[in-house]
C-alpha cells in the first residue's frame, strides 16, 4: 500500500469515527429525561472519551434543528453555555424552566437536584449499552 492510499484510508476512518462518536452523543442526549440535564463531560465519558466534552458541543450544534433535547445539556457548573445556538439567547433557559428545572442566583442549573448521569452497562468488550441511572 502506498502512502497516498493509507492517508485516504485514515481520513476516511477519521470521518467514520467522528460520525460514530456523534451518533453515540445523539443516542445519549435522546435519553435525557424531561426535567433533567446532563453535562457535556458526562456525555463524552459515556461515549468513550471523557476529554471530548467540546466535541459533544460540536455534535449538538450540528443537531440544533433536530428533535433532540439539546437544551438539556449544560456545562459542568450548570451554566447554559450552548444558549447562543438556539436563536434567541433566552430560549434554552425558557425550555428548561418549562420542564420545572430550577436555577441558582447566578443563572446555573441546580445540578444537585436536576443532574442526570448516563450509565454504561457493559455487555461485553465490543459492545456497550447506554442506560439510565435513577
């Protein structure tokens, strides 16, 4: 195999890996319960790469016009860092408040009360299933 074809393969693999990661992100976000929030980092961790919290944000930015509850994803402090992607700066907060989510005096979600943490349930080494923790 020459160098040029191996470069093409690795570029294609990178695109596939990115797509797979984004699909895992969407799967987790789809499971966030009404009235709860999850953090970018927790979603990244359950998708296999804890350090990819920023990539979770990129994935969600690409899905902002979907039916995913992207408004339920906040940063590790409960801040609404993705709010600028909803068109109106207040939409994300309004959606969360309409679900009964409460905020502190700094405008951060009360994570002690409203944080939902996805849980990994291992079937075997090759397949992981994402479940909810109650």
